[in-house]
C-alpha cells in the first residue's frame, strides 16, 4: 500500500466519522479508480471509521444523531462498492434466511453479510431488522431454507438467538435448519454453548461457515 493510498483510506475514515456521506462516496469512488480493492476500502477505511464512532459514542464524546450520520455515510459507501464486493457467482449454493434479531435495529453488519453471501452464490431471504424468532422459523420453513442467519449488536438482544434455536428444537427442526450467528458482542463460546450450528466474527468469514453448513 503506497503512502497516497494509505492517506486516502484515512481520509475516507475521517469523513465517515464526520458523517459526511457525499464526501465519503466521492472519496470511495476515487479509491476504486486508484484500484484499491473493495475489501480494503471496506475493512481499513469504512469499518475502521465505524469502530472509532462506536468508541466515541461509548465515551459520550458523540451522540446518537452523529452516529446516525456516520451510519448513513457507511450505507452509501457500501452501496457504492456493493457490485465489487459481490462477484457474480452463477450457481445457487442454497437458501439462507437472514435478519437482525427482535429489538435490534443495527443492520449495517447484517447487510454486509448479505452482500458477501450473495456474492458467493447463496440465495438470501433478507427479513431486515427487528425480526421475531417465530418469523425466522416460519420463513425458513415456507422457503425451505437450509440456514437461518442472525445478527445482534446489543447484549440485550443476544438471547433472541437462543429463542430461535429453542423453537427449532421444539419443532424437531434442529439439524435440518441450521443456525449461524454473528455480531460484535457475541463470542464463539457463547454461540456454541447456546446451541448455534455456526458462528462467525465477520462478514467474509460468514461465507465459509454457511458453505460448510449448507452441504
Ligand atoms: Co448502536 N450500539 N445503539 N446504533 N451502535 C452499538 C452496537 C454499541 C456497541 C455502541 C457503544 O456503546 N459503544 C452499543 C451496544 C452496547 C451493548 O449492548 N453491548 C449501542 C447502543 C447502546 C445503541 C442504543 C441502545 C443507543 C441508545 O438508544 N441509547 C440504540 C439501540 C437501538 C436498537 O437497536 N434497538 C443504538 C442505535 C444505533 C443507531 C440506530 C444510531 C446506529 C445503527 C444504524 C444501523 O445499523 N442502520 C448505531 C450504530 C451505527 C452503532 C455502532 C456505532 C456501529 C455498528 C456498526 O454498524 N458497525 C456500534 C458500535 C460498534 O459496533 N463499534 C453501536 C459496523 C458493522 C460493519 O459492524 O455490525 O459489528 P458489525 O458487523 C460486523 C460483525 O459483527 C459481523 O460482520 C460484520 C462485518 O464484518 N456480523 C456478522 C454482524 N452480524 C453478523 C451475522 C453473521 C456473521 C457475521 O452471520 C449471520
């Protein structure tokens, strides 16, 4: 990575922290033109910037309106590189019902997981955010999906994931419909203890985990 590219990535991060959506998109376009890989832009500029926002929010240095501005900038930037992140896989590998769990409105990470899985040829039924356990299970049954993918960003909403695992067990569907969970507050240990079939810490890793569960 040359010095100029590094500076450009830092500038993208900074403008994302400032919540300057238009400027972020402009800079992302210029990074793409300079052939910086989309994955590098995503991880080293956009996610890195969002992490700073998270830290500042925790320390009460910024408040919700600022976080929302940064989230909007993140959304626009991801939209810009979406086609580059999702290479055009042809054959469908299988179907995944995806969503952010009930009570949780954080969907940026979930949307990235969706992009990566679609890029790998997985068919995605995206239920959005604030999805109830019943909705996850019913949709997976109706759609004949082999995997339910759930995202949670709040410690208070993580238990909803266990309720989905419990519902599948009650209905005799454990093992037939697999579960994959992810999101910043989760750990692999917690996910395995509560009975999920798969856990992954990032969107790119989700592809491998889902592929293994689908076969
Ligand atoms: Co809120 N929020 N937020 N927030 N927010 C966090 C999560 C928080 C950690 C901030 C903090 O205090 N430092 C904190 C949670 C504390 C906790 O419970 N541990 C928090 C809080 C407290 C809240 C509110 C309660 C604030 C309030 O109202 N007082 C409120 C809750 C609303 C609700 O959900 N009911 C709230 C609201 C919001 C906004 C709406 C303003 C906005 C969300 C906008 C949106 O998503 N459309 C927001 C944001 C943006 C954040 C931070 C700053 C950034 C989250 C993010 O998008 N990160 C966040 C701090 C942080 O995480 N650093 C914070 C970037 C994204 C790419 O990463 O989502 O982790 P992430 O996804 C990653 C991996 O986790 C993984 O892959 C992704 C990419 O690699 N992954 C999966 C995620 N899901 C996966 C699923 C998989 C596999 C991998 O398989 C299925």
